[in-house]
C-alpha cells in the first residue's frame, strides 16, 4: 500500500505522514516529492521546518528547479517586511492565489512541512477548516504533510488525521536501515483498511518495501511483536491447574438436570398437567374483580 500511495495510483486527497522523536518521516516525505516530480506533477512546498539548502542536498539541484518552493523557514511569523510566506497565509484564499498564480493544466501536489508548526500558531479548527476546503478539489489534487504526533495532544492529532484520506505512521524497524509503516486509508466507499509494512529508503530517495502488507488484526505482525497477556500482571490467579480443572468438570451444578432426572420429570403420571394452588391467609382476593391487584 505504501508504494501505491507514493506512485500516486491511489488517487489524491489528504495524506499525512505521522512521525515521532523515535523516527523522522521527512525522508519519506522527500520520496513522495521526488515521485510526484517524476510524474511531471506541479509540486508546491510550504517549508516551515526545512531549509532550502537541506532540500537541495536531499533532492538534488535539478529537482529543486522544478519544485515551487515557498520559503517559510526564515520568517514564518512575518516579523520582517515582505516575508516570502508566513503561517498566517495558511488559509484557503491565500493558498488558492498561491497555487493558481502560474497557469497550468497539470495536477498540483501541495506539500506541507510541517503541520506541527502550523498547529503551534493557528487554532486546530482553523487548520481543519482549510484542510477540509482543500480536500473538496479545485487546484489541488493531493495535499501531503508531515505531523509530529508527540508534539501535540492526541485529540488534536486525531482531529487532523480524521480528515485524512491516508495516514502513514512511521516507526523504527528491527534493522538499522529499516522502518515500519502502519498505513490507514479510506476508500471512496468509506471503507477503512489498515496494513503494516517494513520498508527502507535508498540514497536516491527510492522506497523499497521489504515485506508484503499485513492487514492489522489478521493475527500476523512484525517479528518480535508478542501478543500481550492481559493476565500477566494481576494480583490474583485466573488460571486453573489440571487438578482444579478436573474437579470443576466433575462438579454437579444444582440446576443442571441429569438424564435420569429429565426422564423422571417428563414421564407422564397420575395428576400430570394439573396446577394445585392453596390460597394463603393473607391473599386479598375479590370475586367481583379478580384482577384488581394488577391495577397501577
């Protein structure tokens, strides 16, 4: 599934790469950018956390020339005069003006590095509103962004990821050159699927998947992912020994009938089928209104 998203065969929408301090998703983000440029798409990059020299080192000078780079690194809050791009321009009207400044008929991919910087300076509701409007179409086919999940409250992360068409959560793998990606994607029908893959990224930013996608919940997973035993740390024992299990199986429960008792009860005899009732002294029975005790 990871390769399909990078190659663009799964359509557009909102793709979020969710990383943490344990593994950076920026290299994977660069792989998405390079793949989009190879498909001859128009790529706009809003760079809040990425310096232009670092981008040149990662992608090469030729890719950088074809990339629409919007420098929000040097003056992201607009403290100086005429800043190239600021975080306050992350609204639909400003983005539409920015993305349609050059007339073209090619698909547009908007890359945001990163959502975390924007969320530190804009309200989550404003960010979600802009992303929702970008999803509706228009000039942008695909919106792709990096989100540092350990920088925000999980409710905020959940709100942003809820809007996404696909969420890639990356973590370090067992080998030093490998990583693990948990992919959650939403089909057009609304069906949500999840899968785990091991991958590596070569020096030329090519992603190589080391294992086939394993659906989450299939009972299979990464090697070493042991199933958690819910009874491991209890202060009392929920398990039975063999002797206790045998004693439990031999125990006769009071309301479980044996074959002999069932046959004795079901065997017709004199007086079977009759109900005998002897009134109690405290019974209040009215002959004229026998159901008066049912009145509420």
